[in-house]
C-alpha cells in the first residue's frame, strides 16, 4: 500500500496531506512556492533538494482519475502581492510558458513527495483585485502533444475528417 493510499484510507488520523504548488517559468529568476495554511515549511523535492514553501490561502481541486484526453484544473492562491503580477507580466512579455507543479506530501514525512509530482501548463493566469491569483491549468493534454502533430491529417488519414 502506498503512502497516499494509507492517507486516503484513514489509517492514522494524525497524518494528513500537504499539497504544495510551485509556479515556474523560464523568464523568471525565481519561482512561486506555496502551501495551504499560515506556516512556512521547508520541503524536499524528489531530487533531494530542500525548498522553502510559503504558507498562503490556497484552494486546490485534485485531478480526477479518468481517461479524459484533457483535464482543466483551476487553482486559487490568496495573499499574493504585486510581485506575482510582475512575474506574470514578464512571462507574457517573453511569451514563455508558465508551469505549475503539484506535489503531495504526508505530514509525517516531508523528506520526499508521497506521490509523483504533476506538472501542468498554465493556460490563463489572472490576478484579481483582491490579491488572489487564479490559475487555470491543462493536465494530460494528449490532443496537443507534439508527437501527434503532423501525424493525423486529412491527407494521410482521411477518417480524421469524420471526427
């Protein structure tokens, strides 16, 4: 049984999940790292490096376990200031892709994520007037993957036109 499976089964009520969000972009000199709550934590990534995650008002909807070709998730991070707005403007000016990485930790073991991290592409970041950053992400976007581009067109595969 995996660590997350034990958590979901309610094995130990004192152990709980800690979702950690990381927003990164090639145009940024640093990344945004947040966890829900008031306390800041130092968490170890899968490669063994420690990183500081800041406590924030954070709302996370976990992805569904379905076979959908594309899943869209929306995250809301509260309490961000103009720093996040500057980073978003830098990414837009450089036309760079913003990535969101979701790591799940068990509260009794912060030395490594409890499951494989999910890396998603941010579609439309929006900084609201109340200081909340709303991030819409694509997860498992199999329809837009590069390995499919150019393979299925109406010339090589005429049946695609029917869909």
